[in-house]
């Protein structure tokens, strides 16, 4: 199956099993799932998570418990502005400046309580949390198909805020873990850890991370729409 067929099968599986959670339907998004809190708790047990001071996280519902745990542990959380549409293309959530973590970890609340920053204003990232539709035990990941998660990593790598050793993890339902290897592209960012409500998977790490932005894969329209790309285009 190609990537879209794998997405559709996974979304269908979550819906048919009753393990999908709000927002509905799970299709077309990073799907929320029963047990997201338990998967986040497993993630918080990792030594590399506990040692992290700054975390970059996706804004989707299933990773909201991860973002809350990060703030509660005193970690700075960075979230990308949707589609990287602004010059200051990340939101910084500083736990010392936020009283309401419940609100801050929602999409609307992060915009209200976070501070927009550009890459030159950010701390180095110690840990990355990605949302996924499908993953495998090698660490290959398929998102919802827009490519922004991988582009955000490439941008952070380009400006020196992450490197080859930065830990990357995702939290998913068991239904989202594929039985066999997934198709991947050169710009895909592999996961070091896959956390489900039932288990912790430390992946084999066979895939190589992108070293920066692959300009040849970006069309002119996308570059024109993203200020930070326009500024850094060679």
C-alpha cells in the first residue's frame, strides 16, 4: 500500500474499533485515541525526556497530554505556527509565565498565552514530539500528508537548533503501529521512540535524518508562502 492507503486504513481502524477520540472523524488529521494519557506517561518515564529543558511539540489533540507534562515539569515548549505562515514561526510556552496549563496546551490557548518567536530567539531543542498517523518499529513515520512536521525539523536542523542526536518520539495507539516496514522518503524524520498506552518501543534507528532543508523538493509556491524559507533560500 502507498502512504495514503495506509493512512485510510489506520483512520478506518480507529473509527471502527471505537478507539478514536474527539475531534471526529479521525480521518484527515493526526488522530486522537483512547489511551493518549497513558502513552504520554510512558514518554515521561524516558531518561532523555526527563533531562530535556526545551521540547518542540506538534499542536494536535493526542499529544496535548505530552505538552501538559512538559509544562508541569518546567520545560519550555515550542510549537510551530500553523503552516509556518509568520516570520516569527514558532510559539514559545514558558511554564514560568503561564498559570493555566490546561488552556496553554490547546491550539487556541497556545496562541493566546504563547509568545511568537523566530528561530534566532529559540533555545536549542532537546526533545521533539511528533504527531503520527502510522508508524513502524523501525521508526518510520507517516503523518497526515502535508509535510510540515518534517519541514519544521529540517528548518531547525538548518539553523542549528537540533542535530543528529536530538531525540524524536511519537505517541500513538497500537492500531497505528504497522505490522511491516513503511514506505519512506529522504526528507522523512524517523522516530527514536514510539510510545503506545501498552508499550515503549525504542526503534532500531535504521533511517537517516535530513541534514537540513532539501530545497529541491520545495516548490516555488510553498517557499513564497513561508517567510522563514524566503529569507533563508540560498
